[in-house]
């Protein structure tokens, strides 16, 4: 597996450069808008790189009959990538993206990924199947959009995703590892080279909607799989606390923004610069310092929670 992981790192590192050059050749750039937090030339090619890396690796594994994770997950991942890619290039209405997110959520439920137990939260354990389906759909759509909302600071969405995946892997069992964990590791590895391109002064590479939707879907799968297949230590924690432990900043920020937009009678899905990270940037902090502040604070919370659970 070490060779496979190293190969993934090499392939993704090469593809970040190649796909960015293709985007530049085709004059596909992330336009600087009023709500943009960058002023340099950038491409939204990160998602295409992550998905292409995953597709190459899994295609090879499929040909040699080595199914290291549930390959059926590539169907909903491909849908999210396609919708996100189309939005990156042509811009689509948020309603269309929302519809496809609902479709992806239902596909994942039909594949067995469902939150059907709150593990004692408010005294509730098992919940009826119909209610659990509705709850899971809302959760998946929320997490996908939370990841998308977080992608406004260099490295922030990637860092929060990586931390989430590491927590899930730390509490994984054999069943979780056989079905999902290798997928999480491949995504985690393919995100690492993105830091270099995120923090370049010129010709930056952003995740784009294609990237944020894909990793948002992966985060949703990771958290649900942890609630279903986590080890004995994590099984004693209520489901909402598990969710908050894995993805604290995107959840808090998205909840804050949605409530604020509703109070101001605005659509929760219309992008603006009211996010917590935008407030920090407006104080004069650089993207890197903003990343350190947010991921540092949430990282301390996650570490303390992890130590408490495992003690």
C-alpha cells in the first residue's frame, strides 16, 4: 500500500501542473469578483486534479481486480465532480447544484450510508428509517455546502478536510477500513500538493466547485461511516458530537452564515463575504495567518476532544 500511496502523491503532484496549464491554455480562470479574496491570476483546476488522480488510481486497481474500497462510491463522487466542473467553467444556478446534491445524498443512502442512531443524544438512540433518510439527506447536503463555503481562504477547506479524515481514520475499525478508509487516504494524499499551488503568488490553483463538492461529499461519507463503523471508544459519543468533532469550523461557520442570511431575508445559498474567515481577513490578516488562526483553534479543540475520548 505504501507504493500505491506514494504513486498517488506523484501522480497528483504532476497533474496539478499539467491540468493548470491546460486551463491557462483554454483561458479558463477564476474571475476576480467583488466577493473574491484574491487579486492574482488563478485557475479552479484543483478539483479536476483530485478527481483525475482518483480515477487513474482506481481504474488501475479495477483492472488488476484489487478493490481496496467500495468502488461504487465513484458514482456519486463523479456526479458531484461533473456538476462542480460545469459550474467552474460555465456558472450554473445554485438550484441545479442543490438538486444534484439531493440525488447524490439518496444514492449514498441506498449504498448503506445512513445516520440511523443518535447514540443517546437527548436520550435518542435508533431513529425510524424514514426520519433517518431525511436527516441523512439534510446532513450530506449541509456538509457539501459547508465545505464549499469554507473554500474562501487558501488552504482552509483542504486543511479542515484533512483533519476530518485523520480523525475518522484514527477511530476506524477493520470494517470501516475495508470499505472506505483507503478512499479517504487517497483523497488526503492528493490534497497535499495543493498547498504549494494555493499559496503561490501567481498562477494559483483553487479547488473550485468541482473540488469543494467532491471533498464535501467525501467528508460526508467519512463522518457517516464513522458513526456506523467507528471503534468502541467513538461509539460511546453521541452522533451530533461526532459530527462536530470531525468538522467543527465549516459546521459553525455555515450555521452562522445561514442564520444571518435568513434574518436579513437573503437566500442561504447566495454567496457573500459574511463568513467568519472573511471577517478575519477584513482585520488585515493574510490568508496564511487566517488559516493558522482558524485551523489552529479548531485543531486544539479536536485534539483535546480526541484525548478525552481515548483516555
